[in-house]
C-alpha cells in the first residue's frame, strides 16, 4: 500500500487540525486534497495530501489545480464586486439597464444583486431544443436566457442556478467592462496576474498538466422534492455542459461550475471578502465589503434542499454553519465537497479543495471538520 504523501505548514497551535486533515485520508474519504487559511493576511495553515491521479503516480503539491465547481461562483462574485468598486456597475442597478434584451417576460425589474442571489427565475434552460453542446456557444446561451420566460417568479423567490449563474453574471461583467472583456479575462488581468494567483475561469492548455483528476461519486445527490426549477437545473439531459472532451470543458468559461484553482490562491482571493485586500493590495472599500455580506435572499431554496441566505453571490454562514461558528461569515461550496470562506470578525479566509467527490451539494463533512477544529484552536 502506498504511504500517503503530505506537505504540511501549520502554526504549532494547529497540530490537531493536521490530525483531522490526515484522518480524512486514513479513513479513505480522501484521495488528494488541499486546505489553506490566512489570518489578517498571514498564512496560518497550508495542507497538502494524497495524489493527483487515480493511479497514485502524481503527488499533490502546492501547484496542483483542482476543479472546484460552484466554489468558483464566489470568485466570479468577487469579480463583480471589483467592477462595482470601479463604478462600472451598481448592485441596485437593473440588469435590463445594461442588458436590454434581458427585460423579456417580466424580468425587467430584476437587479444585479437579485441576479447574484439566484432570484432571476432562470435556474436552468427550459428550451426543449437545447442540448448540452449548446452551452459552448456564449452568444446563443445568453440570448436564450435573455429571451426565456422565468421558471419561477423573478425577484420574489430564490432557486439556485448551478450553470446559468455563470452566463448571467458573466454577460453582465462583459457588458460593464470598458474593454468588453470576459469575466475570466477580467479575473486574470485585474486580480490574479498582479497577485500571482493560480485561479482560472477558462483554463489555458498549458495549465492542463497541473490539474488533478476528478474521481466522481457513485451516487447522485439528494435533491429533495423535485419541482420545475430543480428539474431544469439538474435533471434534464441538457442541464449541464457536455464534459467531453475534457480539455474543451476546462478551457470554456463556465463561471458557475468549472473554475480551476488551488487552495492557497482561493484563500488569498477570499481576503477580498474579509477586508477588501489581497495580501497588501486593496481592491474593495469597506462599503463594498459590507455590500458583499448584505442579505439579498433568505429562506427555503427552490432548487437545493436547504434554507439559504445569499449576499451578493456569497452564502451567509447562518443557518447552516458550514464555515465555522460565526453567522456573518460568508462563503460558497462546490459540487463534490470544495468550499471557500471569509470571516471578517477574526480576519480569516480559507479554502478546501479535493479530487474525490462526495455526493454532497453543500456542507461536506470533510472540510467542516477541518474548519471547526481550526476555530477550536484559535
């Protein structure tokens, strides 16, 4: 049996966190994973373990990239916050003011904040002729969403948008940017490149060899009671983009579900939701950081079987407490188990990524145990 490889950095008071991280491997719940956390801009935990491939021929290292699925929604939401900070957008602005075609079928009064908090009524594409190949046409997808009748009442109800979220806010970002750049390009040029962050929405081919393989779960997730919003979000043949060939999927810009990153870079970018900074560079004013945490929708979700409280694209920690003990912490979880979080009270930002997926929609117990023990040690 292969001995589990680890690379560990932790302050001494966090030794029990290392034990929890390792126990996930020893109980065979992990194959390859990373966990990283910063406190007030200082690295306090940087944990790497396991293998990047099913054959156990490549060891996880700090440069290994993981598919983090919906945890990338937090990254995309921070790009929007960056545009708001530059006065290219306002959270209270109507979507139709920047995207006039979107006003069709009663969507004319929807704000950007409501769009970010999954209130557009477009949890999936309801067009019966849609295919999972059609997602690869940005223009066709955005036109279809703009012209689509909402599946549920926009601005009044919330229903999680697993795939459409990335196109909706991606088109807003593109139209708002003075150079009409894509959201993924804004992310790279304005945020990641200046701070040497390895986060990608649209992964270039020269980075594919850094990627960890995805090990899919054996069982489907529990979606609770099925309704039309759930059905179009998850259960139609066309609900998700065709993931084959894998290279094409990685290179596409699906800001809702195919972000690639490592834990350290994600923990760093989540500092923006703590104090507006990435390391020592400021991106968001205190006012805009507060806007990220302002609740825009709260209650039972139509698509996910959870009560959710959404700020401007970020999940509030209460009432589920997936990201530690503080209700005002914000974060996001990704299909299979990944998560990112930002705690402004303690100045902590962190991220967990892995390649062995659970059939967990949000709130995977592996990172929750690590995060809870980290707070026990503070």
